[in-house]
């Protein structure tokens, strides 16, 4: 599975946000593979998003705060299939930095 972030744009549509370093990893000290295998109905506790653009989970000296707005996390399958599976988290609001 792969992890990503989406934000609501001015038209009310969800758009992908580029957050480098937002990975399915439990700690910042590990570098996970591009895709992580999860068993059906499995769960994984990942390092939290800091609300920063750049390395969004770990300490970053060159990162910038993400704009205030509505966001949600999205996990998609890595398989190169016609209709990849995806799971979308509940929307949340990021306040101004």
C-alpha cells in the first residue's frame, strides 16, 4: 500500500497534495520499501504527519507549513491494475500555522 494526502480545493474537490516523505512507516528511523504489504483487515500505526510540506513525518530543516484547510489521508494499492483499491480517511482540518 502507498500513503498520500488530499486537500479540498476552492471548488470543493479533493486534490492530491505533494508531501515528500509521507510513507507507511512506524518510525522515522526506518526507510520502508516503496510498497508495504498489509494483510486483509490489518492495521498499521504510522508516524504522524507534522502538517509540513517536505518530509512530512520527520524532522526537516527545509520544510514549510501546509496551508490551512481540509485534508484527508488516502492509501492505495501498489498493484498496477485497472482499478486499484483505495481507502480514504476521515477529513480533518489543519489550522493556520
